[in-house]
C-alpha cells in the first residue's frame, strides 16, 4: 500500500515539484536567440515608455494653470517611470538565468512593480473622484490645493506600499535543483496557502475591481449631473448656460480619457493578474506548471501599458500641442530645405562665371 502511494502521480509530482522561477528561465543550449529577441522587445518597450512619459510630463507641467487633477495625472506618469525602472534587472536575469542580483533586489523587484501598478490605477480613480466632486459643486477645475494633493498622494502611495508589503517580505533567494545542478532563483514563498489565497483575492479586488468601478460610477454620475444641469438652465441665464456647457465639455473630454486609460489598464494588467492566480493554483495542486517564458511575455505586455498611458492621454488632451510640435518640425524642415535651395541657386551663377 505504501509503495503504491509512493508511486502515485500525486506523490511523484510532489517529489519533482519546485518553486516557480519567475524571471529565471533555464532554456538549455538554444536559448541565446530567444534571449536576444526578449531583450530587443523589452528594450524597445523601455525606451518608448521612457520617452513618452517624460514628454507627457513636460507637456502637462507647461500648462499655465496647475490643478489637482493634473497633479494626480503627473503621479500616474511617475508611477509608469518607476515601473519600467525594473526592466534592466529583468533583462539581466533573462541572460544570467540564475538569480545573481542578491537578496535585496529580490525583495525589491516585484514589490516596486506592484507598487507602481497599484499607484497607477488608484491615481486614475483619484482624478475621476476629484472631478466628480468639483462638478457636483458646479465648480470649474479647482486651482491647486496643497492639502488635497499632498493628502491624496500620501494616501495613494501609502496604500500601495502597504498592500504590496507581503511581496517584499516573502520573495526570497533560494537554491533548488534545475537540470541536475543547484541554482539560485528569486521566488515567492508564502508561509501558508491560506495567506496566499487571501492576498491574491485581495489583489484582484482592491487594486483592480474597486478602482475601476469608482471610475465608471464617477463617469455615470457626471452624465446624470450634466443632463440635469442643462435641463434646469433657463433662457435668461444664457451666460451661465454657456459657461456650464463649456465646463461639461472639458470634463467629458477628461472622463473619456480616463475611461480609455482604465480600459487599457485592465486589458494589459489582467494577464498578470491571471498569471498570479495560476501560480497560486500551481502551488496548491503541485502538478500544474507555467513556463517562465510565458510569464516573461505577460510582464512585457504589461510593461507596454506604461508606454500606452502617456500616448492615450496626450492624444486626448494635447491634440493642439502635438499639432504645434509637428507643424514646427515640418516648418523647420521646409525652411531649411528652402535655405539650401537658395544657397545652391546663388552658387550656380558664380560657378558658371568661373567657367567662362
């Protein structure tokens, strides 16, 4: 009976089971080509995200009037920059395969990724709630309020830091057998399965569903308020009506942008949320495996959201600024081309005269 149990599929799975390797991937001899491809793709994501976020921060900071909503949007772009700052460590591990970056970076890597992702979606929710409060009070975009902004930013980063703290605590460097040799990996080791389930469910609920619902509810409330405001405005209050309509158009534009950002966030972060749940299933069932390469491409897809956020915001909010930049660039090229042509025209008679 004992021999039968020892030879059962469950017992064999337990005997061969190892911790999930995350970014460490032991592909074998033909791994260089795949690693080069991974490096090229993720490096492009890094460079484009860096340029897009820096450019968006410069455009937003140049606005003449600093408002609370803009501060939270700036916080979103800063969170994106923080997220992509971990990409060099990911690429290093893809090349070394084993974890060589030490215990501290093992604790830090996934914690920072979680921290920035959580801060991103909560910043979007903060913008939507701030605008909803202003519109309910029939105010224009409120001027910068230091208490509101500082309090909001402290709450966003404090909440994100606390909810992600288990990742900093339970990610550890361990040694385990891979392909017949002992190697070091950075992996997540929960004290109990119950704690892992509680955190994973809280992760999906508190950092995805609730912030997303707050944006949708705020947008629905804005629609209701605006329709009621337009309906109740009298003909004698033409100035006020025009004023309210103008403010409503600005807020509609902002909320359409927020919805686009929220949809892109959910589309591009849902795979990593699913991957987290699948890793939990793997740790419970023991006979279920997830390739490390699949996890890498999921994270790469999620990193692309850091490039998409500033692009979506700029396209919706800074169309005129983009047009001015493009027009200036094209006009400079045209001017330089015309100058060269004039110089060439002036040189032609001289050269012909010298020939005579």
